[in-house]
C-alpha cells in the first residue's frame, strides 16, 4: 500500500517546480506528489549531473544505432500517430491493461501547469518515439517516454535518455532529473545506468550514488 502527499496546480512557475523536485516531488499531469510511506524509503529521487555524464560503451553503440533518427522539439501536441505509438507501447509493456483511453493520455502527459516540451523522434518522417520533459531553471525533468515496440532493437529508451541529457547541455542546464530510483524494481533501477548519478538523501542533500552521508556532498 503506497502513501503519497500531493498538490494540484493550475499553473506552476518552473522555479517552484525546481524547488519541489529538490524536496522529492514529481509531476504527473497537474498533480505534484511524493511518496510518504511509513517505514519505507525505497523510492529515491535521482538525477544526473550533466557535465559529468559520460556514456558507456554500450550507450555509445546505441547512439550509433540511431544515427538515422531526427529529433524535433516543440510544445506538446497529441495527434493520431502519437496515440497509436503510445497504445502499442502500453500494450507491449502492460499487456493491454493500460493505454486504452486517449483522454487519460491527454490528461497524463498533455496537460501541464508548467513549462513543458515534447521531443519527437522520427525515422524517414515516421514517429518511432516521444519524450515529454519539463524545463526548469537549472534542469530538465524527464516526465515520460514511449516508443514503437517494433523499434525495440534500437534501445530507444537509452537513446532518448542521452538525447535529453544532450538537450540539457545545449540549454546550459546542470542536471537531468529522472524521477525515482527503486533498487529492487527493474522498471525503476535501470536509471542508475546513466553515470554518474545522484540520489536525494533523507537529509535533503544530493549525493553521488554509493557516497556515504559522511562524505563530502557533490
């Protein structure tokens, strides 16, 4: 049983959302929330310091594999092609138990109270993936990423992550926020592959993964 504290925002200045993320909150639609489960702190906010990030050998191979992908950045706008890609992704990832309502997608990803952008990935004009990011004063926050399951050989999630990090570099932003890291959950633990990464401690201090509270904070 999960417990969250949350707020609902009609508008939210990017600077306010930055402060909320640094207090452990995340955004979903117009809701900003953070887990407050008694006796458990497995959902740990995670971010990547952009200037320190160095892709691994396998990540560099993913980039080469996607050399033919064009990335467009625009304000979020849901159309029929994106809806088809999202539905196929949800059917593949969740066995058809999610993603069957276009209005839910609109509310989940395409209604935002803050400064939000959409990164659309195309091959020969065809959409192969879509990423939604929030822009804050010193960071980009990855909201959600979905892709055409037929393009799985490209490792689009890894490629999308590196593109979002590169977009941080282009904008001169210090950090890429990825949501929550959950050590024992495969769907959440993969985030630690983007190194170095930092976790938010219960004392409100960001530290490199593996660094003890007694070490000097980064």
